[in-house]
C-alpha cells in the first residue's frame, strides 16, 4: 500500500512600505469593494470564523509571544487540496475550514472572486494572490483536479525533478517573486516520498490613510507582561478614527489608502489578558464590534515594531477537525489513483509596522508525501494586543494575529 504525501507550506510577512510611494500599474482597472452574492457573503462569515478559530488554536499550542497568521492563505491552499479530497477526508477538511451548506461550484467561485477581486479594490493598496502546483516528474495527476485548480484558483502547474536541489530553488524562487522577496524560502529539502506541493502566496502593501509623523515618534516602554517592560519606539498621532470601547477592550480601525482596507486593533483593558479577549471572540462579536465603531477624535500611540514567526499548522488543523487527511487513511482519490496524505502544513510570518503603513506577504504550501483625559479617548498600545487586516467591502480577514513581545528597531 503506497501512500504519497503532500504539504501545505505557509509564510506570511507584514512589513513597512518603502520610503518612495509606488504608483499602481497602468494596466490595472480598479473596481472598488468586492461585490459578493448572498452565498459568497455567507462564505465570508464562515471564512472569518475559520480565521478566529485557527488563531485561537494556534495560540493554544505555542509558547511564542507573537502569533501572526494569514488565514486566507491557509484557506486558499487547503481549498485547492479539498478539490482532490473525498469521503471522510473531504468532510473533515470542510469542518476545519468552516465550510458548510455550500456546493463545490459556489466554494470554488468564491475563491476565484477573492483571487481576482482583492487586487483591484484600492489603487493605493497593493494586493496579490498567487497559486501553484508542483509535482514530481512522472507522478500521474488526474486532469479534472488540475483543471479545477487552474480554472478557479489560476494555479500554475509544473513538473519538477524532486531529486535535484534545483527543485527546492525553483519553489523558493517562486515564493520570493510572488512576495516581493519578503518570503525567500519555504522548504529546505524535499523528502524521498514527497510527490506534490500546493502553494499559495498572498502579498499586501498599504500606506496608512492617516500616516504618523516620524518627528512625533518617541522612546517608550511596551508592557510585555504585567511585570515586565521593554524599550520600544512609540508612534503618536491625534486624528479622527472609527473607535469603540466596552468593559473588555478598546477597538480602533486604522484605514489604508482610500479606506477599503483596514487594520483593526483590539486592545484589552488593563488587567485583562489578551488571550482571554481572543477566547471570547466570535464572528458575531466581531461583526457587532465593527458595527459599533463611530468616528471619534482620539490620541493614538502605537509601537513601531517587527516580529517573525514560524509554525507547523498540522496540530491546530487537526484540533479543528481535519484529522484523516494527515493519516494513511486519507482519501485524495480526486488527485491521483496513488494514495496520498498531507504530511506538512508550514507557515512563516514577518510583521513590520511603521509610521508609513503595513506591508504583508504569505505563502502556503501543502506537501503530499509517500506514507508511511481631554475629551477625546487615549488609545495607548503599550501592552499585548490583537489585530485583523481585512477588506471592508467583503469583510474577509487577510491577516490576523497577537503581538505580545514586539521587536524594536
């Protein structure tokens, strides 16, 4: 009984934009917020439930102070893999992805809509999504699987000599080129039983609609815990933002570009742990929170920081119900007549926030292998916080994370 495996590899980064503003390409027509059908809008709610659930499960299983993920990147890569799954394997993947009550065509069309629509929302925010399928030379993949992923996910397909070091370089070069060199590698070597990789890349670069004045940036302290602090640069701004507060946290929307994309900060009240705030988050509570935001002049203090993360996502996804796909009983008969299983779901992230804005990139790869005081409020982000980066028209979350120990620079 031969088991082939594949891996999902994920790498994300959020970085500061360059000092010189780049103009958008002339050949792109920007269309504004994505228009979704009712069924697709229902899928966004499921997608965001997946995002919050994945963030919660990842934080539960790591000792890392900072956790930065691109749930969208993971979802797209697993969405491609799902097209080759059958039986219990497919059912469990849909459970983990919070995919319920939608036909295959609706699901694939939803992903196609995001892949094509997110890059053309805002001419002042650069967004790109790319997908690829890499398989070992001689490995037979079923045509319908390839066709579905090229038609709906615009995936490029390439056969490589997995026994040659050039294969690793080819895949890593793809990661670098699709993320503007922010993610330069996702695999170190290819095992002898690996037969296929599915990869996704998400790139985001947005300048603040209301940038911080570097002259107002000052030395300060960030409270990594209730009893420990670290020196860091704090950016300061007084301006009008969408804002709300309750007995658990302060919430603020920081728009990019023309306002179609935003970073939402969730800052727990002093004395409430950031993980406790996250545990109480649901799609319903986030929707309610966003609806409560009102324009308000306020004083904002935000750290200028960067952080890097690296995760294997197998355990969080298994805890979310996707278990059989990682075992010898996996059914990916829609991909090949040779039995396959998923052996790795890797995720790397880099986050950098500055006075100018945010830049982010994500790469996901699925590996298939042989088995075996004033009147205005003060928002001082000087302690652990949560963030979401989302497209406001559809509401889909591109990046989500917890920052508890930012690295000063």
